[in-house]
């Protein structure tokens, strides 16, 4: 399974994916031409974290199970955050600093502004 941004990349996916591969998308690109994926019988799958609860899925408890598993992995140190920079407190100064850091294109990890 391959997961990345959709816009402008459909042709690339068709080129680099093996036949019968699966592509998972989380972005919201509305006007994509998926026809180029047909030749390799590639599958396009959407992931939406709230789909189970929004549609009252029969396996709605699965979301709880997934979050529990993630919590255990974090506690065990098997899953670590990619946050490298944190600005405590949401205010204009922190937003400007965080945005400036991201705009450099040289940051490593995630930048978080929070309380």
C-alpha cells in the first residue's frame, strides 16, 4: 500500500506502482482523473478517521481498539512522535514563528502550536 498526496501525482502512482497495488488517500482532492490507474488494476482507497462514528458502522468499537493499541505503543516507546518544535500557547507571535519555520523548507519533523 502506498500513501501520499493525490494532487498532481496520479500519473506518478500509475508509473511506479505494481499491478494490483493499493493506494490510500487522506487528502480531499475532488477532481482527479483516476482512469490512468486502470491499466494496472490499481485500487484507490480513502481513509477518514471519523467514518465509523459518522455512519454508525457495525464495527464502531474498532476505532476504540485502534486508539487503545496506539496508546500502548506510545507508552512502550514503540511509537514516537515526529514533533520536533513546540510553541506553547496559541497567539499571534507563536503562529508567526511556527509559520516562518515551516516556510524555510528546512525544518525536520512537525511543528506544533498548542496550549
